[in-house]
C-alpha cells in the first residue's frame, strides 16, 4: 500500500475520533486545518472516507457486532468502522487490513488489539459488498431519532434516513437563467427553479464559476427568498446572512440588501461571493440583537438552529451533537423573531426560516409568534409558488420541507419557512 493511502486513512481516523469522541463538527475541523498536511488528493480521500463512515456508521457497527465480544476502545472501533467502509466498497483487502492494523498498533493503549483488528477485518473482507448490501438501513442515533419519530412518524423517518444515507446532489442557483445554466453545466432544472447535478467534479471547475453565473445552494434553501416574490427596489434586511446564498438571491432579484452576520470569518465569504457574482449588498458585521436600523420592507431571518435538515451533507452532526444545545437555540430564535419584527416598516414582511427538522424550530416558533403578536399574520398566499407541493403547507401557514420529499429527484434539505406580515398595531 502506498504511504499516501495511509496518511489519508490516518486523517480520516483522526476526523472520526474528533467528531465522535470530542463532539467537533467536520466543518470546524476542516476550517482549523485538520487536513492541511495532506495533498489535494489525500485531503479529498480522507474527508470522503470519514463522511462515508459517518453515513454508514450504524450499519458498520451492526456488521462488526457478530465478530466482537466486547466493544473495544473508540480508537479501535473507528479503525474497524473505516475498514468496513473500505472493504465493503470493494477495496483490496490486503492494503485496507494492513493500514487499519497499523493505525491500531501505533497507539500504545490499543497496540495489543492489532490481532483482533486483523482477524475482524479479514472476516469483514470475506463478507464484502454483499454482506454490506444485505444489512438494514443505518438508523439515526436515538437522541435525534426519537423527536423525529414523534414529529413525523416512523414511516417518514425511514424515508428521511434513506435520504440521509443517499447523500445530497449538488444544487446551484442561477444568477439569471436556470435553463441556460442547466445546459452549461449538464444539470436539470428542478420544479422550483434550482439546477441539480447528480455527479460533478470540483465545484470551482464547473462552467460559469469564475464569472459568477451561479452559487451553490440546496433547492430547499433557495425557497425562503422566493416566498418574497418580486423584490425589485425593496429594502431588505438579511439577518444572519453568512455565507450569503440568500443575500445573493435578493441582490440578483433587484433588492437593496443589507446583510448582517456576527461572524467576521463567515462574512468574508459573503463578500467573496458578492465579488465573484458582481452583485451588490451592504454588509454589516454585528450581533443581530445590536442591529437597530429599522424601516425595512422585508426582513429575512435565517436563524441559527440545530441544522438537522442538512444531515444528508453533514452526517457528522448526529454524532458530534447530542441535542443539549438546542434548547438555547430555540429560546434565541424566539427573541430573534421579536427583534426582527421591530426592524420592519408597518405592513412589512418577515420571512422566518431554519434548516431544521424539529418543529420546535419551525412550526412551533411561528405558532408562538402569532400568539405573542396579535397584529401579525401568516401570509399563505406567499406559499403559492411554482414547484411547491400544497401538501408541504402547514396548519399555521408555513412550508415544511423534508429530505424524504422529491425521492425520485434526489431529495432536498429539511427546512421550515413562513412569511409573517406585520400589520400596523
Ligand atoms: C443558518 S446560517 C445562515 C445562512 C445564510 N442565511 C445563507 O443563506 O447563506 C446562520 C448564521 O447566523 C449567524 N449568527 C448566529 N448568531 C447570530 C447573532 N446573534 N447575530 C448575527 N448573526 C448570527 C451565524 O454566524 C451564521 O452565519
């Protein structure tokens, strides 16, 4: 086996350890240089391996179970999991087994388990892709599965798990013409106007990247701005704006946009995106609660949330998190809605949205806001837009999107959104 293969595997193992044992997110790890010592090929390989292991983790554990009497330390378990993923996708057994035996042997506390690692992975190699295919769909960890089942029912959660296991295609939003973009990149136009690519290489190598003809944005994430209809000339505040997908949509639609985000690092990405696309928006680095310039025609509040709607692309989330932070996020969303309402002119509209699958971060927030503010109304007519299935419309007047929707088109992120009209008190 080439040494480069070992580096990628060791890094994939390190990523799994950090995510599962330390509760770090893959994005944080990548952002803080976890892949920096690798060349581009190994970097991509390490990240792909760790991502596939997280996506299939429950199935890998079930495959390992018959061969393990007592669960070994996480260091060994993660080496075995990565071994299962590789062996079950058809990689040559010899190189894979040697690499993971070496990873286990290099750690003083686990070196005595290299024999076990070798024996278990050889048995997994005998089962190979056929053994993998006959195991059941990987289940979401219980801390998240339970509230999802309570919200959507078992059948829907199975559909969501199918979508999580399949991963996400690449969706692009066109600056101007989705049909021309689909032609240029070899994609298809989705019913809601996003352009989808099932297979793609490096994103920045796609036609139109340099000239800013499009930006990456899941089809579900592209809908909140569409709920505002024609925004030409409107003053719109994009609160919690970074990395800026919705800012770009608003600017491309002709709005006068102010984009606010508290993260300077993430705001730099908004600025890069504006520069690449040649679109205009005012950017303000500020805590949303400290931003008090009002009188906007519309405020788009894409509130910080559990991000449980994005697990197709971030399978680390259910392993890095345990739900303990979500109560604080839910409380913050409520106060952010109240603050956002103070920034609207009378008759203005608030689009509240979250990339969450939890009703407490969507339907319940809007029900509660409507109770707290008797002059507020959910604008149901805003939901009547091309490609939106009326079955997605909720009782309180929002849109619930889930990864199990559009199963034949490749799914979508989980999202919630509602347009609230602020009538004069
Ligand atoms: C869901 S992301 C926004 C995604 C963005 N709207 C887009 O479409 O690209 C949430 C953002 O909220 C920002 N944020 C979190 N708490 C904030 C606060 N108190 N004030 C301002 N921004 C905040 C985070 O930095 C993060 O960029």
